[in-house]
C-alpha cells in the first residue's frame, strides 16, 4: 500500500512540473524581431570566391567570415540601418554603408574585393535597396524608426491607418478582429474579441511591418492582415533621447 502511494505522488509531481514548463515555454520563444544578412564575396579581377573574408557590422559585436565558396550568413540582427566592413589579408578593405535590415527578412550583400600589396585607403560604397523585391510573395509594408519619426502620427494604430487598404483599423473591408497584432513576434490580441490589447507610442518602435495579403503559415490566426511591431532595445552604446510637446486651446 505504501509503494502505491509513493508511485502516485511521483506521477502527480511530474505532471505539475510538465504543466509549469508548458506555461513558461511561450515566454522563452522569441521570433519576428530580427533579420538576416547573407551574401557572396569574390575577387574583383578573377571573380573567384574569397575564403575567410571578415564581415563585421560596425558599431556592434556581430560578424561572420566567408566559407570555402565565398558565402557568409549573419543572423539575429536587430532591425535598423548598418555599415558593414569587409576585410581580408592581401585585399583592400571596403565599407558598405546604408544596409537596411528588417525583421523576418533576408538582406543580400554581394561584393568584390581588389588585391592590395601595400596599405591603402578604404573604399566606401553606399548600398542601394531594390525598388521591387522579387523574392517577396506577400504584400508587406516595412517602416523603419527613421520613417516613423517623420510621420504625423503618435502611436502604432495611427501608423497602421496610414497604410494602403486600411481604414480605421479595418484591412480591405474586414473586421478589426481579423487582424493579428504582434510585438516582437508575440501575439498581443485580446483572447475574447481578438482586437489589439496594447497601445504603443511611436517612440518605442524600432520597426513596423504591415502584411495585407498571402500570409505565411506562422500567422495562423490572421484573416485580413498582420501587424508586427519590433521594439527598440539597448543594442548599442549610443545615448538617444527625444521629447515632444503639445499645445491647444
């Protein structure tokens, strides 16, 4: 009889542990708040892939090196605009400025380096974003913090209402409850009405993505649209502040 009670107690304890692990698991999953940089580095003269080229995102501790075929990948990059430095032994350094990184998007950087016998000056190249991304299969509007700062808006809902096809929170004539709102990849919809449960001031927004069609499988609850807000974080050591004032009669 004593043995049976011990077995039952052990089983109940394991069940409670599994229950708490299940509750804590969603809070440990992060997604939708970082982007990826990938590309191919070759020799400018021979067009042969370069091995071991250092790719450093300036102002951060993030970087990578090219493999045997000249390819590299840097993941988990917070959204923003960065300068990327390319350097290798025997080749001149190059800095590519204005690389835009967006959450859940892959930015491609294909460059070449020239051989250099003696120390020379850096070559600075301004990156250009393509007008049309041929790899994008959905209708996505991405706004960076620089774009948000000059908009005549105050909060996230105002930013969404400025997008094409959105009227007072309704996407393409659908209901408000058919739009999925996410903050750093975590859904913030009210479980009863499915309406957005939080209001975010524009000063805390790093990037806002508005998807109005052909959603990926990860947005299973969305019917009319998806709004993904990425919050600012202390990613660098630069001090940034802002102030706003309002007057009226």
